[in-house]
């Protein structure tokens, strides 16, 4: 198994430290998603440790999750209310869940954790299959900016202490729209690698995957506060609807 074909790898490497103060505040996403949920039920793909799902469930919505990593699910289960959310452990590109759902969502750039275009397209088809008529699929991703790729490929210093140093390196495969990233820690025990990969896509490519799955773009914003999406927006929130 490699970083390109092991969906459980992220959780094995990151679950223990995932809930850090550096993660985005879920409140604006929760407000946005609660508005669209239409009473539910709601499906979160790649639910992780419940950063968004738990506060959304607190609004009285029935939440369901898909998650590739047992380690991430264990973190979710350890939180208040975390044992009330049914989670299917598997790959969001094809794992079977029973709908229909009024709302499905995949946030925090996680569509790009599926590291090839075919798996991303599979994921759209998998969601389209379980949305109720008129149901919404919400995606949040960054907009790739090729002007930053060269800078990303330079060594980035993450942390330096008396006992350790952590750096980060990227290598882009521009034709494949993919990068691999290493977060490398040097300490008294040796060298520790945390590999990670993404297949990034531009909004029009995501729209095409949705269209081929029978989903239509109905809204696009620059952020969860519904600020207008422009050519300079670094990320987008896109709402697709089942016909
Ligand atoms: C950045 S975290 C996001 C977690 C959560 N959605 C949030 O917003 O905090 C990415 C999550 O995607 C999960 N993941 C990665 N690839 C996956 C796949 N193919 N199927 C299901 N989950 C996957 C990881 O295990 C991890 O929990």
C-alpha cells in the first residue's frame, strides 16, 4: 500500500493529533449546512473526528458518516454525542450507504484526498445514488494556484525546538494534477516521515464530474458566509443538486 492507494493512511498518521486549535472553526460551515439540510437526514463523507458533524447533529439533525480510518472514528466516538452517529468505515468513492439523504457534504479539501480523477468521479456517482430528489451535495475545496507550486516545492520549516526539527516538502506532478507531501521530523529517535497526497482540481473540472453523475451546480460562494466567488477566490463552497 502506498500514499496513492491507502485511504486509511491519513488517519493512521494524523488521528492522534488531528483535533488541534489550528483547524478551522466549524461554526460558519454548520450554519450554512443546517440551512440546506431541509430537516435531514444528512451524510458527511470523510467525517473524521466529527469537527463539523457533531455541532450539526446538536442542531437536531440525523447525521450519518463515511470514514476510511478506524483511528479517526475512534476519536469521534470518544467525544460527547460521537457514539450516536452511525459511521460506515470504507472508501467514500464506492462504499455503500443507505439513503436517501437531503444533504451530503465533503469539506476541508477532502475531495482531493481521492488521488485520481476516476475515484473523484466515482465519489460523485456514489453520492448521487443516495441523494433524495432535489437533495444537495456541498463541496468545499481550495482553488489550485499554479503560481504557488514552485514556492511549495521549497523546503518549509514547520517547527524547531531544542529536541527536534520538522520540515515540509512538496513535489508536484503537474500533468496529473497531483502532489505528494512529506512532513519530516528529525529527533533523538531518528527521522519520521508523514506522507500525504492530493489530486487537486479546478472548479470547472469538479462541475463536470458532478454533471456526469447527474448533479447540477446551483450555488457557488467564496466562503461559508456566502461571500461572492470571484476569479481571485482561493477556495469555494459549491452546492450541487440532484435533478
Ligand atoms: C482533513 S480530514 C477532514 C475530516 C473532517 N471532514 C473535518 O472536516 O474535520 C480528511 C478525512 O478524510 C478521510 N479520508 C481520506 N480519504 C478517504 C476516503 N477515500 N474515504 C473516506 N474517508 C477518507 C481521512 O481519514 C480523514 O478523516
